[in-house]
C-alpha cells in the first residue's frame, strides 16, 4: 500500500534520540518525512538531517529552553531517554535511585507536560513512551529502573485518558533485550542468559523497536491508545 506511513509536514521530538534505539527512531522518522528535533545530553553520530538540542529532560527549565527554539507545533513525541544505575536494593544509594527516577519517569512527565498544550490546541498528537518488559516483570538489581519503567505505564494510561478527548493517542512500547552496541558489549554470559529467555531464534534489533514506534505514531494506529506493546522476541513469556 502506497504511503502506509507518511509524516510529511509533521514535527517530532525524540528524547534520547542521538544514540542507540533513539537514533534508529530518529532516522526512521526522517525517512518518512518528519522534521525531527532530538533532545539528548550528548550528540552522538553526526546527523545533519535532525536538529539537536542539549537537554536534561529531568530539568523542566532545560526542556522549556529547548522548546523555545522550536517554532513549529510538535505533534509527534517519543520519550526514549533513559539511564540505568544497577544495584541491589540494600546497596543502592539515594543518588542511584533518584537519578534513574528523575530521568526515566520525571523526564517523560516534564516533556509531555510541556508539549501537550500545543497538541491540545491543534487537536492532534501522537505520544509513544519507551518502557521495558522489566517494568512489567521486575529484574534483580534494577529496582530503580523497573520502578521508573512501571511508572511510565501508569503515566501513559493516565495521560491517554486525559488527552484522548483532544485527538491525542498515548502508548507504550516495551522492549526486551535489544542488540544495541551497548548490549553487544555486555559480558558474554549475561548476554547469553538474556538471549536464552527469547522464544524466537534472534533477539530484537533497534529497527524492530523503531518499526512499532512509527506505526503507533502514524494515523494507521489512530484507534490505539493506552496500550503497552512488547517487542521482545517472546522474552517476557
């Protein structure tokens, strides 16, 4: 089908969009015609086709400053920015707990709160939040990360209810193991254990996450909201 997905004329923000999964989402949006603004702390690979903004999503003033530099109404938003500070609960420091919650959960809240009024005004918007299967099942040593990703699911369902009457959909994508460069650099035994949980022969690649994100951002998914879609090669089950 021609033009199954077409973002020509749309303006997008991708947080954490300069590297890894976020960069794949950024590139895919551009390929389908969107004008993309990336909010990230450090610019990754040189990309002339997106607008980079140095943003700490955990800081509302940093988010506001970046939005002041975007003259157009943003109607596509992907909240992908996230960090990990893994440690068991009894050994986890206050900073390790708070920093992960601040970026992964509060950061998403900050960006949605800033962009939602513009979407409401034009009566259109698509928001996709990147959670994790570990926000659904928990994982040893990731209390902070899992709590933040579980919180994203509750936040997604709430804002889906609040923004739906204005024509805005809000959904979650929950990856499992994704073979980013960072994942491939993990110790072989840990990587092998994660792969062994998958029921499909191969683990997901960044493009697999980008594909479902683009679908949810498109008008082909206009009747889908408040959902959590796992992309994990069956790892969760």
